[in-house]
């Protein structure tokens, strides 16, 4: 087993790279590289790319990549059952990887040494004035109408037939630990597992990988961190002005505490803007939480509100609209 340090990127296919790129730019990403058949998109942080789309007849979610701490970790992982040898990555950004297939057929890459790029300047960035702490003096907030700049990829959520099998695979190979676990109402089966990276005393996101027990296997969503709530709302207004399909939000989750806003890309993949999430370390341990709390909000649009607006049994963690 190794301990990965973060999620690196997600990989998709689509029949039209121009359509995907237009949406992703409007969503707040920036082109990092593009070949005849593959699109690489980045955020404002130094990661070379966060989102990869390959040209193909049908749209699909291929899988995701996690960041290894060292080349030694890649060598260790390459000895696991079902793992590839350490491969040199023949893509923009370079680096090295080990590939595996998870129990649900998704490609899982573990990468190291992908080159970084210069961070991009932020717009619409203003220090907040709280009632008890005022830091913005003499500067007026004047927000520009623009896409919500994405900083980094924060987490991936998978719908799986057996949460226990998926959870075991990811913990045993990549060293994830649970922040929160939710069981079925009778308490007999794991239904939702919020997994975070194990970096000891260093604080990390509440979850990097979330697995959800579902009758339909598929990607639930990928989630990108943005600078603050101003950026998130400016992005919401911008996406609405472009006519894209909204999914769920704005609200504040209970587990993880992120302020969230969900959208669909042109091929039905759910993508999330989020900000202001919880940070945990090894001292926080694991909590067992009622299943009803997994989709609860502390404020904002609830699941019940969304279902009522659609007149359906909509589940914001499920695949499709």
C-alpha cells in the first residue's frame, strides 16, 4: 500500500472537443494543451492539467488519477496485483504513472513527476470584511462578469454497486482513510464513504474520493475548488447566461461543509464548483453518520427542494439529469 497525496486529474471521452472546451472555459478552466484527439484543461494553480478529454464516438468517464508522493511509491504500487509497470507518460506534462482498473472497471492512474506550470492571476479576488475582523480598507468590491476561475480538482464521486468492495480497494491500494461513513438504515451495509488522503498531521480536504452505493454504476460528479463564494456566485450567473443546465445549488453541505453549486457539461457529466470546505488531519478520526445527513445542507437548496422543482425522485449524487 502507498499513501496518495491528492487527486490529480479526471479523464473523459467526447465526440466533439470544441464543444467540451467551450463549456470548460465557461466553467472556469483554461486550455493547457490540445492535440488532434485530446484536450487538456488546467486551473489557476500550478497543476499542468486537471481535466482530459479524448476524442471518441461516445462520451464516457474513463477514470481518474491520484498523485503519488515519490517514484518509490510508484515502484511499490507496480508490484500490486493487477497493476501495470511504471510507465513514462506520453502526454503533455510528461511524468510517470502506474495504471490499475478498479472493481467497477474504471482506470485508476497514480502519477508522479508531471511538470507544473506558472499559476494564473486571479480576478474578482477581494479580502472579506467580517463583522469581527475587517481586512478590506479603502478598496471597493466591483466584480467583473466572467467565468468562475477553477483553482484545482478537489474530489471525485463514484456510484458503485458495492460501496464496501470499492472502499476496500481504494483504502488497501492508496491509503485513504474515512472522514465519515454512512450505513444503510438497518446498519448492515456501507452506503457512503467519504475518503480523505492520509498525510498524518498535515491537514487535507475532508474528502478526495467519495463512493456511494447505487443500483447504477457511474460517475456521480467531479468537483473543482474555487477561490470564494463571490467566485462561485459570479460563475453561477455566467453559466446561467450561457444557457447551461444547472443541477443543484447553491447551498452548504453538512458533511465536508463545502459551499456548492453543481452543473452538467454538454455530455451529461455533473461538475461542481465548491469553496470553504473542512480540513482534517489524523487526529480527527472517522465518524459514523446517519445516511440522511449525507445529502443534507446546512443552508441553501436542499435535496427535497430540488426534487420538488423537477417533480421527480432526483438524487444529486446519481448519474445523469
